[in-house]
């Protein structure tokens, strides 16, 4: 008795896999950009709305610049150039 073989399954009808676009560090590409605690406007791009430092996978920075960025954000927080925590949702006068 001869057994019927199934045809090999191909990927022809399957969904294409999601391949995320590789992020490139903005500081490595543009060497003129300097990470400085006094430039709080630029540092705000690397902080979440909750006041946390954005992770590398979201910000796209390399490990070297992420360490420098974290250090400068912490310096700016210490000098009160950046917020330590997010702005509260309520006004203190409404509950008094």
C-alpha cells in the first residue's frame, strides 16, 4: 500500500513577519549635538509624561549616550531645571 504524501507547506499564504525599523542614535549621527543639563528643552524629549527617563528602546539612543543622558537628566533635576515628578492632576485649593 502506497501512502499519500502531503505537499510541503510553504510560507506563500502566511502573513509577513513584522520587522521593526532599526533606530539610530541621534547623538551618534549628529556629532555637533551635546548632551548638557542646562539645555532642558532637549532633555524633555527623553523624559516620559510621568517624569521618568525614557528607555533606550523608545528613545533610540545607544548605550553610551543613554548613560550620559541619564546623568545629565539627574543633574538637571537636582538643580530644579526638570521636574522630579509629574504635575499633579488636582488643584490643592479645591479640597481645602
